[in-house]
């Protein structure tokens, strides 16, 4: 009986999808946009020697460049026109969100609804342009300082590299916004998702090659696969988990009718901060060694930088300890930005809602803060575990960098969000069909009565 019911539900979903032409157009639009993005990751910027750059990249792949290469779908390794990817846009978005909580003028814009949100988005675009220009200039100088990488170094190469990389970032930002508006899912997240997923087949072949050459035990592959599947199941379980607080609304009278009090839920996610903490922690922790590699200092590096790299280099115990501390810190920091207990309590009081057993106002804010703090402790421990476990596998079993915890979190989170949006579009299409049918029946009944 259960299997028959599931089969019937699937048939209904397929039938609803076949009729949802608008959803099909959105999906095709999203796929075409992602194909355009993937093509751009294979177009190199002009003026560099691919072989020399590949050799230079291999020496620096353990730093922050490796993480950026993962998110860009290999565009950094090929130094393509989309090498910067959407990282400047993500950095600009986070900076604007931070400033919106501390700058009074931006805080007012944040509370103005749709108009204020559009203005903040415009500021984010301007800041993205500035960050892209600065980062592209740094990349151009770094490439030019590497011997043999640039065929014709000089001002023209710097200008062309800055224009190409900045234009690529702004184009990807535009594509992401268009996908969000006309496609399915969050466009920026889908671009990062596509880059990570596109590199997965190569990771599998690299791992199998390591097993064939004897660099990794074949039995360890099955153990790694089992651990990864367990991590994926664990991440899905936590990301779908919610703490639902009951919100009660009092009775209300409308004319001569008395409406009974309603109840709803205030959902609080365990992982409110999302994937921001591991991204920030990785960037800050790997920055010193990357600066040393970019500058080409080698033996001439400052003593403090050499000591830091020796004790806190990639794969060291010190690195993992600082990584965990950074993740935990940014979990609490970013959660405090995206969720304001006092504002939520004030909104509940405005609409007449209250938590049973908790007085509205200050007491409600204190209770929300108490619950959110406990959830954040669990969320921080969860993200730390998910991110450190692949790091251990990378360090001791030579698993490629692309299987990092941040990549797993991004892939699963984006997949869940996109599937949820597709389901919401299907439900909306079914409701529209029911409304049209009811209107047709009502008009038909009126004609018969006449």
C-alpha cells in the first residue's frame, strides 16, 4: 500500500511538472546560465603562459588559492576570465550586512522594506566593483612578479588583466541576479554550486589514481566513501532540523463574530549562520602563507611568517585548532547579525502574538536569545565537526582539497534550497489551476441560472 501511494504521488508530481510551463522555462533559463558560466571558466586571460602558470599554481595550491579554485570550478587553476568568480560579491554582501547593523543610515534603509533593500543591493554592486578592481590588480601584479608566467609584462598586461577579471566578476554577478529573478534558486549560490560539482569527477579520478599507484590504500577509499556518505546524511539531517517555538494569538472580534485564537510556529534553524563561518575562518587562516607565496619571498620571508607556517601550516594541529576557533567565533558573530531577538519580540507584540508562559517584550527577547544561544552552540559544534573531518582525511589520507567540509555544506544547502523552490513553484501552479477551475464553475453556474 505504501509503495502504491508513493507511486501515485510521483505520478501526480510528474503530471503537475508537465503542465507547469513557467517552471520549465525557469529551469531551462537556469541551466543555460550555468552552461555559459562553465564555458567562461575555460577561457584564459590574455598574456600568460599556461604551462608556466600551472607550475606556479601547484606550488601555491595549498593556500587560499586552493579554496578559491574550488569555488570557481577550476577557473583559478586555468586563470580564466572568471577566476575571481563571485567571491568579491560575497565579500561585499557580508560587508554591507555588517555595516547595516552599525551605520545608522544603512540601518534605516534595512528597515524600509523593498525600497531600502534595493538601495542596499545597489551599494553591494558598487562595493563589488571596487573589490574586484583591487583583487584583479593584486592578481596582475602577482602574475607579473612570477618568472616566466607573463609573456609581455608591463602596464598593458596589468590593465587588460584588471579589465578582464573585473568584467568577468560583474558579468557573473549579473547572471546570478538574473537567475534569482527569472530562474530557480539563488543565482550566486548556484554558480558556486556548479563550480564545485563540476570538479567532482576529476576528484574521483585523482583518488582512483592515487589508489592505483599505491599512494593510498584501496580499502581506505571505501572507508572514505562511507565517511563521506555519513557526513552527507548528517548534514542533511541538521540542515532540515528546526526548533519550533509555539506562537499564540489571542481571540479577536470582527463585527458580531468572534474568532478563536490561532497558533503558529516560529522556526529557528540550528545552523543559522550557514556556510559563512568556515569560509571566513579559512580565508583568515590561510592568508599569511598565501601572502608569502604571492610575494615570492621564500627564504627571504619574515621570521614570524616562517614560524607561523611551520606550526600552523595547512594540515598541522595548530591549523586545525585555529580553524575550529575561527568557525565557532564566526558562528556566534554572524548569527547575532542575521537574527535580532529584540526585533523579533517587538514584531510579535505588534501583531498580538506571544509565547505561552513568556511575557511579551523584554522577557520574550531574553527567552529567544537563550534558545538561540543554545542552538548556536549545537550549530557551531556541527559545522566544526563537518569541516574538520574532511581536513583530517585530506592531511592523512591524501584526499583532494575539493572534498572539504565547506564544499559539502555548500552543495547540500544549495540542493535543498533549490528543491524547496521547485516544490513551491509546483504547489503554486496547482493552486492556480484549482482557482481557475473554481472560477469557471462559478461562471458556468451563473449562466445556467440565467
